[in-house]
């Protein structure tokens, strides 16, 4: 029961198709009220079911990170940043030290030069 499905781009409001990639930040602002789940992951480990069943109060589980290493900030399960755990008024918090997927300050690539038509 496979049917070929064709989709067409919705108009921008004036009857013309919306240009792709133009004003993308403005489009994302429409999503600013959508709730997401944030979590901080300090490490992972792998155990067998048997090892998990043997866990008791006071058991210690070794994680795959060293003390002092940055922890991951996850949005809906996807890492978007790293940071360090802080304590604020007896509550844990996270100081973001690195946003993933963005060039670091001072290491940004220079903007690409505009291209021109090849000369004959």
C-alpha cells in the first residue's frame, strides 16, 4: 500500500511560496512557547540485568566521566551544550561553558567571499 505522496510548499501569506532559509530565526521564534525537557547528564555506564538487580542502598556505580569533566545539557535527549555543575542556594545548577554546534569565539571561520560569474 505504497502511494507516492507529493507535497507543495505553503504560501507565505501573499500567495507566493515562502523562500526557504530566509528569516529562519524569525520562524524559530514561533516555537518559543513550545515546552521541551531539559536534563543534565553527568555520565553513563553499562550493566547487565543481573548487576542491576544486585544494586542496594549504598551501592556505587562508576560512570564514564572523570570528576571535574564538563557535563552535558540535553534537550529532549539531544546534547546541545556542556557545562559545570554549580550549587545555588542549596540547589544544583549548570553553568554553560560550551554551546555545541557553534564555532568557538576566536576560532570562527572567515566569511566566504562572494562568488562571481566565471569570466570567459
